[in-house]
């Protein structure tokens, strides 16, 4: 994740999900299980520290940090819990005029402390999903992309599991990510991850971007 940022030394990551293999299914059908069938998922963040986050079904989220002197990952953040609300949102504000009116209205409200949470939200955006998500599960708020860009099977589902195991939510703007049955391996969709109450408020607006805009940067 975030491979476009490598040359600029911006944080990047790796995302993974683990399903229980059903021997009666083909390899493709095993890969197309809905996210609620994940037994574990995680990500590795390569930044000022190298950190490994792991979510186990019904056992929460735990973050390990690489100790270079020992060559081992040490448990640094046990039982991570996403705050029910945050004060940070993370998406590409430069696309404001491509958004639906609903998403513009929502962002305008939370910027001005006119949302359900009566504080002014700030934007923080790395454009590396793992980095933005990592900050979100630690501090709350949400990170996302309103256009059909993120892959359901191997980006959205694993991160949605982590969000939910930490007490947060994962949504495409209208549905829980992990309830969606994949139709193809590389299926893309909008994605919003973060604090439970922030995601619930976001879902009351029309936030899914329309059209097939292609951006070069």
C-alpha cells in the first residue's frame, strides 16, 4: 500500500487477511469470501517505526513494534480501542468539487463544529491508506475515499475487520464493508474507516462519488 510514495520516503504499508479455506470451494471462490468470514487480518506500517497490527476474531487488535536491536516485534499497544469519536478526517480535499453535495455538506459541517460532535475537525492526509488508517485507530475520526478506488477483497475487508475489532466501523458509505459479497477479486468500492459514531454520522449523508474520474496525481 502507498507504493507511489516510496521515492518520497513517505510511509507505506502491507495489508493482509486470513480466511479459513473451504476445501469444497475453488481457489477463486475461497478468495471471494465476504469479509465477515475473516479469522484474522493485519497490516504492517513502514514509517519512523515499523509496526505490525493484528486483529484476531473476537480477540481485539494488538500492535507490535519492531525492536531493531533484538530483531523482534514487541507488543507495544495491546487491546487497541478506537475512540467512539475523533476530531480528524482524512481524505483528499483537493477533490472537493468532484464530490457529491452530501459529502461536501458533511465536510463543511464538521469543519465548522456544526456536526453531531460540536468541535471543529482537522484534516490529516498522507495518501497512504495504512498510514492514515493507523493514525485513525489510535486517535479516532475517520479515513476514507469516496470514489470506487479501494479493493474490497484485500484492502477494504482486512482493514474493516481491524476497525471493527477495535470498536470502530468500516463502510462504503451505505453498507458495512464486511457484509458485501465480492463479485470479483479486484472489485473496487468507496471506503470509510474509523470511529463508530463518526462513521454512523457520515452514513446519513450521500457520500459516494459518482462517475469514473481518472486522476494523474
